[in-house]
C-alpha cells in the first residue's frame, strides 16, 4: 500500500457539493451544502444525521445503505421521495437525481434518465462506516458475500452482470428442483442448461473473488497495523466449494441431495471469508477493541482498493464513530483519514466540540447543525 500514499497526485477527487432531500426519511424538505474537505453533521439523536449520510450514499448507488426496502426511505405518510445532489466528476459538475414513487424508481444524470441502474454503478463511490457494521464480523456469511460483491460490482462490469445472471439462474434451478419433487418429469434438458450457466458464471465469480482477496489483504494488513500498533497478525481465508472441485462437478454430483432439499446446496452463493487474528477466529476469540480495529481496517482498505481500481477518491461517510472509539484508536483513525490518501469526509456526531477537538483548530471543518 505504501506506494499509493500520495493518492491526490494520481487520482481524481470526486466530491458532492450540495444535496436536496424531499420526503426522504424524516426530511419534508431540506438543502445542504458541503464546501469543506471535512463536514460534520451534528445534532441530537433522532434529528436526521444518519439519514443525511444515507441520502449521499443513495445518490452514489441508487439504494439505501441501511435498508433493502425502498419504502423505508419514504417519509412517514408519504408515497414517494426525491433526492438530488450536485457532484464534481472528472472536473465537471454533474447533477444526479433519484426519485421513487409508488414502487417506481427513476435515476437521472443532468436530467437524462438512466436506462439501467447498473450504468450508474462505479461512477461515484462512497464508503460508509456505521455502528451496525460490526455485523460484518459477527454475523453469517451472507453479509460478507454482499460486501465483497458490492466492491467488485463497482470495479468490474462483467462481474456485476455475471453475478446478477447467476442469481437469476439459481432461482430458476431451485424452482425446477421444487417442481421435480412434486411432479418428476425425467427430462433433464432444462437442468443441463441451468448447470451450464451456473458453472460458467460461477467460475468467473470465483476467479475474481480469489484475485480480489489477494490484492485486498496487503491493504487490510497495513491499515490494521496502523490502527493497532502492529502487535497482532491478521489473515483472511477465502472459503469456497470451488477450491475443491469445479462448479459443474458439484452440480452434477450433488443432484440427488439438491432434489431432496429442493435447493442448490453447493456453489459460489455459499462462499465465505474467515477473518483471523493470530491464527484464531476473529469472530470467536477477538476482543471488542480488536474487532473495532479490524472493522475500521476493512473499510479503510475498501476505500483504498476502490481508489486504486476506479482512479478517483470515494467519499468517506463516518456515522457516529467517535462515540464508539477509545482515544488511541480515534487518534490513529484521524491520522489516516487526514492523510493525502483520502478525499472528502462527511461525518456525524452529537457533539460538535468533540469533533473540533479531535481534528484540531488547523483543520478546515464545516458544521451542519440539525
């Protein structure tokens, strides 16, 4: 990672200048400007600090970071919302707008409607660190798969398209398995098609995930070293069926088992990543402080990986993190994000004076008080 220290010399600085929210979560309407390198959104709990960060994230990815259901982003009692933001992209201003009403979502760039939402993915990047992110370490494999997929989908269009196709075909194969359990046909022509599609997409996804973790681990280790003082050794093990035998072989050999349980039991949709600390499971044996350091290292490494691949610096969104960090980790984190490898930072905190004291009087910080 060291050779990427002076990121501003190599990569574009994409930023958001202002944002307007209409009927988005707790906002009836509101417009906010971001003119400084660091913006602190401050106010009491429940005032909408996190919702404002989520609106920025929404414009980058056309979805909420905190909820998979679009309806949850609509102000209570309303039937839709609109979010609009002015970004700088490759030195030019660009207006991104998203509106959702009664189940229909539309995304625009400078007033022109996107034909596909996927055309927007990868254009702008944001990395968010929030209190609930600890689930990435403590919970099941699905969250870690979604996290890896979200990174690779931004940097590799073919990965995104193959992943979406794989997920559609997997649903079709599972539906075929359920139908066969009710009314066996003896005709496996459809199944052979599904298997071929899953094997092709699954092989590509497995290869890209393997390449990703090899590139990502040095970044992760470097950030963990900075946050923890270099006292522990971390590792990430990619756990996948594909490391043992090809996907096509799994699908063929496991067919009877799949038919009994009416779902596809082997494949890249079962992949996981085991986080380790000093050769032990981070999830089972690490302290809360060690887990926090690892989580922050994960997100900072994600930021750096996206910067390298996309050639521009993402927006860093920090949600109420100073409340959760001890002094040592807070100082280590601030040293990192105030370096040249990071661009625009938006953060939330209930106490403006704590943020000012943390960054120091010399840092240019804008405060938005809700």
